[in-house]
């Protein structure tokens, strides 16, 4: 049971992070470190977090998402979440993250809104 | 259906997925829906993570104990640690309340547990540990007449 973190850059300043597997306390550190490092070292203007293939998430995931949201805000960037599975949608709703973070139905739509074909 | 099981494992994060997968495999005997299984897995993950992070303060010492009982169409779970305990349970249950914001905790664990089961009770004794009891009735549980 593990987590895979896949990075893809679009147009140099848009970082797409696709998570697959299980995001819990044990696997959260890995996402936190890798994504934080990218935000600190590279010019990330928009961070897109694609949750489509996450089969499990708990409050540890909420913490990582909120943490990266704050980090992007501090860096004058924007974070977008896309392709949220229904079970995870409930958690985002319960925690109020739905109200503060921009959420798009698909990665294509998120990119489209940013003007990337 | 009448059944029970007991687990004891070291309080290390590697065991979080082990714990929720094991409990969910045990509960599968009652034929829960996918949603119900996800709710049970998530609630177990919250309680076990709390025991590891808060109860034992991430020291990789101590044990977490889980007991599960199946009774008719109802699952009862007990997740216990022998850690530092909770001094103010009412405060701990508040949404967004956390004593570990520096670890990026969101303070949503108890709120999630409460939402995902029918009944949640917390018993805690500072310096002796914490027991979280969760009870959930399954919608289409079979074997009601056993
Ligand atoms: N087993 C435990 N032993 C000691 N303290 C606990 C235990 N479980 C919870 N607590 C206390 O209760 C608080 C609230 O727990 P809760 O799970 O709701 O939030 P959290 O763990 O801080 O954040 P999150 O669950 O969102 O990651 C914790 O911050 C901690 O102070
Ligand atoms: Mg918690």
C-alpha cells in the first residue's frame, strides 16, 4: 500500500502533480517534501493537484493540501485541485476546503481555464 | 453474525494501512457497501494515526490495540493506546482543533470519525492512554438470523 507522486510541467510555470494510491500520515511526508521543494526552488505560478487516482485519503491528506495551498498563496501563486473522487469530496466538504480552494472537474478543464490547450 | 477479533501492533506509521485494511477485511463478512467500507477504513485510520502522532508523540514506541466485534448488522470497534491521553475531550472533538499545527494537522480527525459512524465515544486518562469506541450499523448486512 503506497503512494505515487507524478510531476509534469506545463508551459514552465504550471506544475501538475498527479497522486495515485493511498494518502495517509505515513505517505503524506513524501508529497509534502517533493511538492514543497518544487515550490521553493522553481517558479510555480499554478499548482494543479490531480486526485483522480487516489484510492484512499484521510485527514493527513487534508493537512497536506491545506499546507500547500498556504505555501502557494505565500508565493503569490495559485493552487487548483481537480478530478476529486466522491469519497474524498466528502472530506474536502467537511473541512471547508471546498470553499477556499478552486476545484475543477478534470485536469483538462483546469488547464483550459489557465489558457493552456 | 457474531464474531470478534483483536489486534496489537507497534505504534509506527507503517502500520496505519495494515490496521485499516485488516479491519475492513474482517468487517467484509457483513457484506457492507463500498461506501460503508470506506467510512470504516477512514475512521480506523484517523483513530490509529491519532494514537501514533498524539498518544505516543511519534516516538515509535508503544502499541496500538484494536478490537472489533460483529453483532448482527452492527460493527463495534475499539482503538486504544497507552499514551499521553487527552486532558480536554470536548475541546479535542471540536472541528479544526489541533495541538499539532506545526505537523500540518487539520484538526478534523474526530469530526471525520463522528461523521462516518453512528456512535463515537472517547475515554481518556492523562498519562494512561485513550480509548476510542466506534459503532456503526450496516445497511444491508446479511446473516441477521444467525
Ligand atoms: N490518542 C490520542 N492521544 C492523545 N491525544 C489525542 C489522541 N487523539 C486525539 N488527541 C488530541 O485531540 C486533538 C484533536 O484530534 P483530531 O484527530 O480531531 O485532530 P488532529 O489529529 O490534531 O488533526 P487531523 O486528525 O486532522 O490530522 C489532537 O490534536 C490531540 O491533541
Ligand atoms: Mg487526528
